[in-house]
């Protein structure tokens, strides 16, 4: 575990002073204003503290180089800036050393479908890496290299982090190893972006670009607050990181089991607005409105219903849907959760035994009770405004292929991740439900957009 030098502890104390210097002290009296020399000395000390953090944290950051053979995901450009030809795409990202014996945490999208993975340390040494396990739901993956005595990172509590505090991103944007950018923690609990099944991001204005994926977002003590995962628009100043609490829990399971199993209630929910509150009991100060219950799931067994509003779990108040998700994910499968629920004008206590969270379409749309074979191996996702901006798509498509199950009917039909479905059976596709309806009889005629080209493609269930 790397150590932080004693002088780094001065950084937090200097933040307020340096902020005053940066924004000016016009409101202070002449007696209260620091002298120009004092202000310069404080600024230099703060600058030194930032440099110390970067120097101390960087050894636990790695550069990841990957090769993908005959990639299925050529419909969506690599977020980490891939390039190549002749059936091989090369790209790169970043990672964080979790253990001295060679375990490295990165983003799943950096290494998925990779035929070769190499890890380069700050000292220039390179090692081939193997994929230990991945968790697409959070976009995290664990690598292992044959090395010992590595400088491992230390985590901070993202829950205790404060919006506005200074943060530092370290990674390899555009292949430029060990690039350091600074900014502030812009927001916490961001979701609804539509990039992953589980979204509870830290937002930062520290510059994050393709290649930063999988690298750390650290605080002024050099501890990891989050794992940088994506941006909204290049150069927009809006980047997102997976919080350390989620990352650590996922990392532990990936190391121990190679996969992740997590608690699940079998509900979908939305925010409770003042307008909705008037229709669901009134006098509600926040909460998560259940809009669907999975048949046979834990919530249905506990008699939870659409229209119920969850206002607390285990005594912890729920102000928004993100709070509900966060509390559920803290529990293990089989644990009993005590929910406080408003139904109409009545408040009741409900005990739900957490089940195992399924994967695939049943996560994205639990209310539809989708099974994998209902979609012939297709996993679809709506083209949200954020995804349109992220991929630079300006067409009329509303649904794209997130994944294709290997060996499935969709795979045999030649469909690929990144394909945009414009029509199904000659009808415009406005939602995933439109595609599902067309596939109900086991076959469909799809009109596809891929790399600015459009074509028809039939898909049918194999005998």
C-alpha cells in the first residue's frame, strides 16, 4: 500500500485559502486580506501538495493495451480510442492496482472481447494479463498479471466525499500514459444516463478522455474515490466515475468468484415528483415510486404493488430512486430488508427477502418479464439523449443493439452490437417493445443502420 507524505495533509487546509486567492478577497477588510507574498506562498504550497498526490498515486495506475480480433462491436467506436485494420482493432485504457500480487481493476468496456491484453506499469515494465472476471452491469473488470510487490492503491469513502472538493484523474487519455488532470467533484448519485444497468456515478469536471477509462479519480490524500468510466461529449467537462463503495464490493467478488451476484427486489421505480405525490398519498417528501413488480419476484412475494412508494429501508430514509438502489446493493442475497412503504394514505412496514439480481433484458426492463430467447439473443437499449451525444448519432433511430449472445439466432443473422434498429416488419421502431412485438412469432424483417449504411436483415428462430 503506497504511503502519502506528511506534507500532503496540508492540502485540505489550504483549499479554502487558495480558493479565496483564486476568486479574490474584495469582500474582506484590508486587515483581513493576506499579503501578496502570503497568498503566493500559499498557492505554491497548494501546488506542491497536488504534485505530491500525483507522484504518490501514479505508481498504482497502469496503462492497458488490448487487441480485439474480428470485433463484434465495430458499430460503436471504442470509448478508449481504438484503431487498427485487417481484422485487428487495437485500443487502450487505464487500470488501478488493487493488490500487490497483481490484481488490477479496470472498466469492462476496455477489455471486453479482447484477444490479447497487456499491462504496462509506471516503471515501464509490461506484462501479459488475463481476465479474471467482469461485471457488465457496473462496467468493471478484474485483470491479473504475474507480478508481486506492486504498489497498490488505497480507497477513500465516496459516500463521505463532498461535492466541491478537489479531485485528480490519472490515466492514459489517447494513449498518453500517466496524464494528470485536476478538477472538483461536481455531483454525486448521477444516474439515468443509459450506459449501464447499474448507475450511481460520481460526476467531475476533471478532464477525462478516451483512454482514461478504468483509471482512478483520487482525493487530495491520494486515495481512490472512484473508477473513471465515461464522458458525455469530448471536452464538455462532464465525466463520470464509479464510486469506490461499489467498485470495492464488485472487485472483491471478481477476485474471489470471477463473477458478481447482487441483491435484487424485483421492482422498477421512478422518482416521486410533487405532481405524482398528489396521486400517491400526498405529503410525501421524496421516495421511490414503484412502477412495476416482476411476477414471482421477491417484491411480489412480499405483496408490494405498483403505486407503492418506498420511503425508507432499514430505517434509512429514501429521498430518490438512486437511494433505493444504493441501499439494496449494500445487502447480500437472502438478507431481509425492512421497507417502509406508503400505499395511499397508509404507511406500512414490509419485509422483503432479497433475491439474486438477474442479468440481461430482465434488468433493463423488469416489468416486461423478458426471457433471453424471447429476443433471439438480442439485448437492446434505448438511444437516450446522452448516448446520442456520446456516440455522435443524429439519426432517427430510437433503439440500438447493446449485445448479441454468441451462437444465438441474432448472431447467426449477422447482427452486431451497435446496430441501430429503424424498423421491424416494416413498422417504425420507437421502443424495445416494438422489436419484441415483431419477434413474438419467432421471426422478423429488420431494417438496420450500421456505420451510416442501412439495410434489411431477416432474423428467425432456429429449428
